[in-house]
C-alpha cells in the first residue's frame, strides 16, 4: 500500500472541480458490463482526456496544468525504456491521472487464467497515485477493461475487480515516501501548475509542480532506477531552472532528452520527454553542464537581459537613449535613437546586439536582432537580450547578426528551446564556429 507523509504539499492546486469526472467512470462501468457493445479502443485512448475537457472546467485544467497523455506519446515513453521483461519490474506513476502511462506497461505484462489472478499480479507490478478520486477510479477501471480486452476470463463484477488494484490509490505524489524507493521504474506526466511557497534543495518560492516531482523521484528513487518524464520545456531551457537541472544531474544521468513540441491541440505548452538513470553514487554539486562547441556566442559575448522594467522603474536619475522591442528595428544597424528616459540602473555602451526575447518555435527568424552603434550609453527594456562583444568590435557584432539571421540558427533554436521566449542560456549556446576577419 502507498504510504503518505504530508498530504498538503499539492494543496495549492485546484482539484475541487474534478468530481464531475465521475460521469466518465460511469461510462467505464457500463462498458465492462457490456463488453461486446463497448468502444474499448476509445475508452483506453483518447476518450479519457476528451471527457476531462468536457466535464472539468478549463480554468481548473489550466491552473492544475494537468494534461492527459495520448496513447501514442505514452507508448513512446514506455517503449524507449530499456526494459526487456516488465514482469520483473515494478513501475510507479506519482501523478497517474486516469492511468495513461500505466496502460502501455500493463499491455506488456503477462496475464493469468482469470481476471482476479491477473489483476492481483498486475497490482504487484503497477503503482500510481493522484489526488483526484475520480481519476483513480477511472485508472483502475481502464486497467480492468484492458485485461478484459486481452481475453482474460471475467470472474467478478467490475467494482470488485477494480478494488484489487490497491496500489493505484488516492494520494499526493509529492508526499509519498516509500513507493519511489520500492520501484525500479518511475514514469510520470506530472502537473505543470505552479506551487507557491515550495521548499526544495535548489529553490524556495513558486515553482512548477513538474520540477518538484522530478526532484522527488531522483532523491527517493533507488540506485539504478529508471525515470521517464514528460515535462514542460521551461525545465529544459529556462534560465530560472538552471539550478534545478544541476541538482537533478547530481542524482541521475540523463540518458535521453527529446523535444516533442506542442503537447496537444488543447494544451498550449511545449514539452519534452526526458529519461534519467539514477546514479549508484551521488556526485558533488557542480555547475550545470552545457552543450559544448568549439566556440559559442557565450564565448565571444557577455549576454544578459535588458534592465529596464517600464512599469516598475520610475523615471528618475540620468537620461539615456532608450531601446525597447518596438523601436529596435529588426535586422538593422541603428545610431540615432529618438526615445529617451531617466533610469538609475545598469546601462550599456555600444556596440551591442539586441535580440528580441519573444520567439515562437517554427518562426522565421527565431532570433530577431538589432545592432546598436554610436557612443552614447543606452537603457534597454527587459524584453530584449543584450549581447556585448568582449573584444568591443563592431565587426564581431556584424558577424553575430549574420549568424542570428541564418536558417541554421533557426533550426538550432527549434531543437534546444521550445519555450515562447529565448533565454540567455539558449543565446549563449548558439554555435559561433568561426572568428570574423
């Protein structure tokens, strides 16, 4: 049975509205009572997520950051794990929802002569939890339905059979203690909603629940545990999660990391799939590993975010020429700047390259830049990234402008960052493969 320590750690997320999902539970029970007339394929794939969209308010889904995994993506996550016989492993999903990631594992488990015997065996190999009782009941019934679809003899009513799956239970995946260490495989599509006041080894304050779930898995998982997760792109590329990435690398080796793109037509968030292998021996804390090239933009430029936050910073102090996303002309060199403002903070001395932070995957260009020339220091808005050449050369800036305007840079950024904005880390990592004459 699952052991719960502190059931309040997901209290900030609004699970109050998920009771309406019980209508889908009724559909599942009806299907099990009339297997011949049931659309089993739909109930085991897209129907679970579609009914969530129909029954649970969009606001609740958005605040939870809870998205149902399609069978194709769930199958991909499970298929890519290096497991030969799932009968020899125990898998745990700490945010299982309606069981989307447990189903492809159950398809790989062997069956017994009867439904009761099969489900007792599956219960020894599958574990999952979710705060929504309706999601958990749906997960159990879908596992029963999967067993029935594999031709296993039904020897009891659906409710009694579902109750055999005791290790798929209501619980808070951030408060469970023992199940992480008892499982050889941990897989998850955790909530992406923000938890305020989160306490962790790498951050205090607001953080996405997904980061906290992975933190829990790498800390509590046993040596050599396999961990697979579907995560929001901000964790892979966001500057604010650099310490999280470094923390995770102390506990686990990343064996596979692949951008998936937009999660679904109903979820406007880009995601990636990451596989980790828990280390046998933890390593000492170290700086975040970065993609290494012979030369990168970060080798040639100091890269930072513009320092003016217009609605926060008062108009006081010295007056400077002022650049923002609307007056920094795309792909141009500018000397005359018509706007100015007073500012007490950090300013920048030309030449500098300004890069728009807003950048959508698939756009042409991903890195829209402006070269600022002249001798007057400039104040720069925080929606722009500032690249200052370490050699102070205008030609180095012009070479960067050509790099940023290339299709190779577009393709590179599409691969490494699927967020809707560029980060200083992503700009620093852009290949700068040759030095301008």
